[in-house]
């Protein structure tokens, strides 16, 4: 009886192994000259794809036949980071080196509008979503001597180490305001240092993707509470895979991250003028692109001092005089500041 059970167990294992091999054979490996993508059988049945020498694009068949595009996602290798900067729907997910050692950014491309047959709604959307969601757990491998590194060149811990060492040195040695500004750093670290001891515990840093391109920025600021919690005095970003300084702030010209991907600059020019300028950080660049500006300006119009601009705001003509209600309603849309819990430099 024991021998029979053992034989049955062996047969079951053999059948399971056979089924597993068949299942794997039904799955598909799609590749170009640089990388491959694993496509499970369930998704292989509902999709089609296009390959180029540096790109693989996936489409949902049902939606495509219905005339809705059907584009679900794509993966593309870029040799030059500037080529994918500002590309709608593009997010870096890692890096790849080919057999010659050439470095590429691996970028996830996603649709910017509806691509499934929304007239059928639930069924069409459910089927399309299965393919679309593969993008968030896509299995990529290098081919022909290439090597793929997931999340490489994206995480702040591996990008800004040398910058942080300079800041710790500046804080420890208590550089004066002139030297800090000459080095492209905020004078506020000298102000904080002069207010007492344990300066390394009062200044900190964090990493955060400010523009949604998949690459962390480095934010440095004061460890504070209340309205000052999360204040940013220096911002660094990656430009052509090198860390670059974006902007410095101060007590009357401070920065905050707000509403996920915006940068808010709070400023004051005197008792009767203060405001907020809202920017986005241009990808692969140190440029801050203006979105909207709001200011209280009692110098220009004491009776109705509320102004809004959607331009540069350099000239007074750029500003529109609005009601207090319109001003406050617009300001409310940018009041969700991200209150970072900075890591103090004492822990670096």
C-alpha cells in the first residue's frame, strides 16, 4: 500500500511539472535588440505588441479593434535623458547597459487619454486594465549582453551622497552666510547655527520626486513644527544623470512641496506685500516653470489688494486684480503642503 501511495505521489508531481512547463510555454517573451519583456499567457491572448530596436509597445486588441487606440503601455530605452524629458506619460523605472557599456534610461510610457472602449465600460475596462496594470510589475531582462537594473538612477540615496557630505561639512564648520551663498547654498544654515547648539539636529534632508518623472529630488531644510514644518531651503535635481542645484530659499523667500508635484514659494516684500508663486520643476532641468501666482499688494492697490497671475509676474501688467473671495478660493487649491519629516544631518 505504501509503495502504491509513493508511486501516485510521483505521478502527481510529474503531471504538475508537465502542466507547469506547458503553462510557461504558453507565456511569451517579447524582445528587441536591448531587452525583453515577459508576457503571461492570460495577457498574451488579449494583446498585441510592436517592437522597435529600443522600444516595445503593448495594445489591448478589443479596444484597438473598437477604434479606441488600445495602447496600454510601453517600455523604451533612451541613451540621452533629455530625449525623454517632458514626455507626457513617461516615467523612469531603471537603467540598462548594453554589451558595449552604453548607458540607457529605461522609461515607462503610459497613455495620456482613454484607450479602452468605454461604451462597453465595465467588461472592456476590466480586460484593458489587466494589461495596463502589467506596467507596474513588468518583468524586464537584458538581451544580447545587455543588463537591466530596476530602480537604478532613481533613488535619492544613490544620487546625492556627495552633495550631502558638503552640507554636513558646511553645517559642522558653521560657514558664514557669504560663503554659503558663494557655494550656492541658503544663508539660513548660518542663521540656524547662530541661534544655538546642536545645529546638525536642526537641519535635515529628504528625497522626493517633485515632478513625477520617477527620479528623486534632494530637499534640504529646517527641522521645525507648525507652519514651518517641511520648509525647503535648497533643492537639487538630476540633469543628464548629474546632481544640479535648482534654487535656494530664505526666511522671507521659503519653499514648500505642495499638492504632490508643485513647488510653492512663499515670499514677503514688506508689510503690504506678500504672496505665493506656484511652480513645476521641468524634467532633466533646473528650470522652475510658473503655474500661478497670488499676491496681496497694498502698495499697488490699497482698496483692493488681491492679485492673480498665470504668467511670469515680472511686470505689474501680468497681474489681474481680483476680489478677495476669488483670491482665497484660488489659494485654497494650493494649501496641501507636504510636511516632511526630515532626516537630521546628525544621522548622516
